[in-house]
C-alpha cells in the first residue's frame, strides 16, 4: 500500500476540517467530525498492515505459521470507534435540543456568545 | 495499602460511584444522593491524599500484572498525583457546594448531576495518573464527553447548548489530531507507553515524522489548556456552563492540559531523537506570553462575570506555560505551586459568582451595579479572591508567581517578570473592579453601550427555582474554605516544599523511565531540592502587582479609564475574533497547528 494510504488519511482529515470550517448545518458538522475520526481509523490500520499477512485469530491457525497484521492497532481502532460513537451521540442529542429551542441548525445563526 | 494498590483505586472510586448514584438516584431521596456522592468524593480525596503524601519519586501500578511494554501502567509522581488530588478536592468542594444548588423538583434526575461529576472526576484523575499514551487519549475523551454533557446541562436554555457544541466539536477534533500523532509514534516505535516511546525514539536522529507527531499530540493538550489560538471554546463554554461545572473546568481541567503537554514533552520527546530543548523553549515561551497577554486584555474588557473569570484563567494558563517552557526544575516547581493555588482561588471566585446568579439572576457587571450591597461577606470574599489572583503574599498564587518569575528571568530574561506582574495586576484588577461596583456600588453606573460585539450576562436563567429561600450556607462556606486552601501553599512551608520537591520528578525523564520500565520497585528522587521559600524580591513583586491591581480596579470603577482611538480599534478587532462561530474557531485551530509545526520544524 505504501505511502498512498497515509496520504489518504491526511486528505480525509483536511476534507473534514474544510467541512467543519464552512459548515452551515450542525448535523453536517457532526458528520464532518466523524470523517475526521475516520481518518484516524485509516491511519491506525495502515500502521499495522503487512503484505501477505492474515488476521491475528488463532482458532484455525498454528502460531508462527503465517505473518499476521498487528492486532494492537485494531484494538486501538475499536476503542476509538466506541469513543467516537459516544461523542457523536452526545453532540447529535445537543443538536436536536438546539433545534427545538432555537429552531435553527445553522451554526452561523447562533449569536448568543461573542466578544 | 501500598502505592501500587492505591493508584487504581483513585480512578476506580469515582468510576464505581457514578453508576451506583445514577441507579440509586431513582429510588433514594435527595439527601441520600448527596450523602452517597459526597462519600465517594471524600473517599477519593482520602485515597489521593494518602498516595500523594507517600510518593517520593515515581510510583507505578502494572494493571493486570503486565509489564509496560505489553500492558498499561499507571505511574504517578508528586505532580501527577498532586493534580489528581487538586481535582478530587475541587470535586468534593463542588458536590458540597451544590447540595442545595440544583434544588429543583428533579424526580428521577436527582442523582444524575453528581454522577456525571464523578465520571468527569474519573476522567481527570485517570488522565493525571496514566503512563500510557493511548490510555491518556481515552481518559482525555472521557473527561471531554462528561464535560460537554455537564456544560449543556441546562438544556432548556439555547446558549448552553451552543457553548457545549462548540466545546465538544473543537475538543474532539483536537483529540483526533492527537490520535493521529499517537498512530505515527506507534508506527515509529511500536510502543504506546510514554517511557517506552521515549526510549524507542532515542535510536535515531529526529526527523519530520517525530516533529509532526509531537505537534499533533500536543495540540490536543493545548486545546484543553486553552492556549491561544486554541482558546476560543473556553470563554463560550464557561459563560454558559452551570457554576459548579465552571469551578471544575477552570480550576482543574484546563490545568490538566498544561500538565499533559509538559508530561508528554518531558517523558517522550525531551531526550535524543525527540524535539530539541531550545525549540520547545522558544516556541512555548512565545505561545505562553501571547496567551497571557491576550487573556489579560480580553479579561479587562468583559462585563459578563463568568467570561471575565474565564479569560483570567486563559491569562494564567499563559503564565503556567511560560514557566514550564523554561524547562528547568525551578520553572516546573513554580508552575506546580501556581496551578495548585490558582485552582482553589479560581474555583472560589466562580462559586461566589454563583451566589450572584442565584440571588439576582444576572452575572452582568453593569446591571448588578450596587445591587449586592447586603451580601457583605460574599463581597469581602470576592475582594480577597481578586487580591489572591493578583498574587498578593501570602497566598499560594503569590508564591507560585514569585517562583515562576525567578525561574523564567534566569532562563529567558528579566522582561518576562514584567509580563507576570502586568498580567496578574490586570486580571486581579478586573475582579476588584467588579467587586467594588457590584458589592459596594463604587463610582457611577456605567453608561449603556449598545455594542453588538459583547456578551452582557443579563437575562440569565437562574440556575435554581424558588429564589425565595435563604442563601444556602454552603454557597459561601465552600468558596471561603477554598480561599483558605489557596493560601496554604504560601503559608505552610512544608506544603510548598512538598510540591516543589515533587516537581523535580516531572523534569527528570530518566527517573520516570527507570520506574516504569525497570523492575517493580519504588524509585526515589536524587539530587538537590529546589527552593520553595519566599524571597524578598518575590514578596515585593507580589505586593507591586496587588497594589497595581487595586489602583486599576478602584480607578476604573470610579471613572472609566481613558482610551485612545487606536487602542479602542485594536480591542474591538480582538473582540470580533471571538465571534462565537464554530467554523472560525476551527480555522484558528488549523492556523495554530500550522504555526506550531512550522516553528518546531524550523528549529529542530
């Protein structure tokens, strides 16, 4: 896979940043945050990838018989998914509540806090 | 119990207490919830106090019995354990403070607020005690998620929702940046333990990957610490969060960001193959001074009391970062004392602001002019808090400021001392100005200016229903006790000595590495102790900044200070930058990361 996958992770991060900076809808903004997080999955999995290796599951595999991909980064990515799900759910709940109270989803229409 | 037994309990007690409270809150009466929550918080304070008093170098606990290269290690020196203790003390104070604070017919929700505070505590304590980089990320997000939820606690009001969303998106985005950095470090070294990564980096000369990884990881810490230009979320979140939550965020959470940056630099990147000391010193001194000055200027401009205190926190964070950036044991020691005392004093000031919000439903300096005359005790405490913030001896803030000044002036030049004095005087002066106007009605009522670029603080929803009841005793007793605690490091030499002595361990990565990667045994701290006593110069500078604060506060309360047109334009431009728009804040975050990367890469 080489360097391309790292570039892809960086590209996803920048796309997410662009989306967040220009966002006119909070649901879209929370989605962009998930894209930023997806870039971390790509990077983590790319770090653990090995050519010709298989999954580190030993139920049908004798230890040492084949090269394996790194299970640590997969565990990290899984933990990351859990963390991301919590944060996304919380932010979306706040967004729904905001829509109820303010009847807008445009972050640029929120002017209660400034200076 | 040994330290290795106490370490996991420090995280486990609040983590176990939270679900118990959330479930028991459905059946228990209000009093039962309060007793449970206070017991959990007090238990954690006792656990951490025991731990803190017993640590002499670095104590470790290998979770599940796995060594550091495989498993996760909790590692505490005096600074980490001390910060965790500060967190636990403030959580206890906050829970006692809010005994009657959310005194609404909450039904099933009675145990929910203290339960969330305990989860928040678990995240903060875990972050301070962990020795594993990925684990630190998880705790970072745990304290983040509970802080977002607590900020938006009052979901009936639109502004808390806006503040919580901004806070959440900016902090989580920064956390993902740090995870990218962690991934890069793992790719290079195959390790996640702080000490093991540090050892792994030492093999090769530093290159762009190491610098990028450092910039990414430290960005999350700087966002949490609210260092300019990453600070925009903080005043918005503080302006809208319930007062007890502000006490925790300003008093401890923000400081944990500063600690995280220092811990990661010292343990991972300070050796061979990391980021050179000079590069870190110059870059972070610049960031620190810019943050301190910006925070002070913006603090002076505020009329919304919580925003004023929030900007004062930003200004002080700048001072902490500057002291840590000296990269000497003295600087670290100064910052440690400063953080400990500042946390107590700032939490006390927020608590007293909560009294105003409770009584008058407003935190607007102009609207409250002269209205709080009958709250004499609160006024006196608020004034004392302002003086402590300005660094008046014998408060711990004064001692921390004096030690920091000494450290930075010997490493970077005497001009930095002027920054410390000026920033302390302006932030203290702003608080004194508020105290004189609100509690004593000094000076004319400020003219109403219809400036769209500011948050006034009028028309706040009172955080409690039924203001007819008397003022709960705890709402003044707790801030009073916190102010006394803020004076302890400055008045009791043994405490100051314990804090500064422990700070040497933070600045000694070899010690940490030996403790975490070596055979399991307590590693003791070698070398000469750093000074922790008042000096004549320190007392004099503390008195100067306190006197300047009094002059500024009294002067501006009596008569609006004259300001040139250019100055007004400059201040106006600064205020416009704090636009409240999520997109702007993230754009500034991107600029900050770019500047950080460029500055470090140019010097590495």
